[in-house]
C-alpha cells in the first residue's frame, strides 16, 4: 500500500466570499417584498461551484433552488431537500420523469407535450412555466385553460422576463400577462423576477423571486448596485520572469514587441480557466494597487505581463485577476454571465 500522492498547491486561486454570497441572498430576499427569494444554481452556480455556494445559500435561508438540467440535480440534493430543487428544462421523455420521481426533484413543465408526458407518468406535483414574451420555454398564454394544464398540480407558476435589465415596456406587458394566467391556473406560488426583475420593484416580486447573477456579485440594474457585494476573487501565480531585449516579441503570433529592455512575468491564467482572448491585450493584472499590463495574446494556459511597475516580483508571487462582474469596465466584450460561467474547472479547484 502506498499513500496517495499529496497534490501540491495550485498556481490558481478562486476565492469565494461566503459572507458576501449570504449577504447578497439576504439583500435580494429583503427586496422580494411580500415573498421570498430562491436561487438559480444552474451551471454549477454560474461557475462558482455548487459545493461552495449551495450550503451558504441554504444556511442563509434559501429554500428553492433552480437548475437547468437533470444532470445538475444530484450535486444540489447533496445539500438540500430534493423537493426544493426545480429543473427548468422540464421533462422530455419517460427517463426524465423516472429520474424526477426517483430523486424527488421537480420539473418545470414548459409545454402541453411536457404536461401530457408528466401526467402519463403519474408525475404528481410540478412547476409550470408560462411564456409571456421571451419565446424561449413555457406554455403559451393561450394554453392556460387547456385540459392538460388543468390536470397538473402546480406549485410554482412562473414566467421569465426578457428585458428586466432595461426600462422596457415589455416588463409591464409581461407582468400583466402573468397576472392574467395566474387567475386561470391554480397554483401555490407565483414567480416572475430574476435578479434584474427584483430591481424593478415589489410589483414583480410575487411569492418567490429567482435571482442568479446578483447572488454571485452581478448588479444588472442600478437599483441593485449599492446592495450587491462582490463574491469572487481570482488570483494567479507568476510561473517565471525574464528580461526582454528591445525587439523581442511575446507569445503566439508575436503580437507584442518590446520597444526597450523590460522585465516581464509569465502568469498561470488562460482560456481553460475562463480568461478568454478578449480579456488579453489592453487589459491588466494587478499587484496591490499596481497595474501590470498584459503583453500580446492570452496563450492557452498563460499570459505574460509587464513587470515594470513591480520590479521586485518573482516566480511564485500572486497577482490579482480582475473578475468583479459588477464593474462594467472589466467586462470588455463579455457579459457578466459569461465572465462567471466560463470559469474553468482548474480555476474552480474541482
Ligand atoms: C437563469 C434563470 C434565472 C436567474 O436569472 P439571473 O438573470 O441570473 O438572475 C431566473 N429564472 C429563470 C427561468 C432562469 O432561467
């Protein structure tokens, strides 16, 4: 028998501020006047990790958790009661229905076909999505009186806003459409607002809100920006330093050429970690308050930075990688949703 090898520390660090995550849920719950906040935990809590985030949300008081796929259920029900987990893509076949019943997670029924399938499988209580204008998933408003819908035992009757991060007339139209359906379809709880929808005010809160992005530090509307705290901090270590001569180039396609001698550092952060090429040239990593510009292209697993402002830094020292998704200036060509969901397994440490 040999002991299993001890994994050395990583050269990448994703720190989740659990206190900030709990505070964000509590702030969003307090804004959900008259109701409660749930949590969208799909896509591995938007890249931050179910095991890190779901227990924090549960302990903060959250009792309803949304995932997209059945494959996401097992990780979440390791932490919360299965009946608190709702699967947004619903049921597409008998295997989905069997899995729902075996686990106790509940589907969000999205069409008359899904309703028929769920009933044929003796599904029991479920949730129901009605499409009020995003044209993505959900039964049509005109289907609300269909016998297939009447046959369902609906807990959460929900709809999803298309333009909640804008002051669009679409928001009020979707609100009115959901109210009309709510009077036709018996249900336990009514739900409309995602993170941005919570910022639209208490008319949109109903019994349950479904924040995702704002839990993890995004502020999609100005009404939320003072209340939401950053949750993620990303750091990467310098792997090697070198001194370039004037005329030396850096990285793939030699996209940067040193105009004069300069000290540079090669840093362990790249595409596979979620640091995409669009975040390369023109951007910077930081040490303390000092800005260390990225030179050339992000090259797979690494970036090279200019160490002129921090000449004492050596291999093994940690640099801060901007990942504050509430700060639009950091977003470059990526949306805050993309900045989180591209976080790679290697960076997450899973
Ligand atoms: C992802 C999702 C949410 C959460 O949206 P955010 O904009 O991240 O707050 C809420 N409801 C549904 C149906 C979703 O798919």
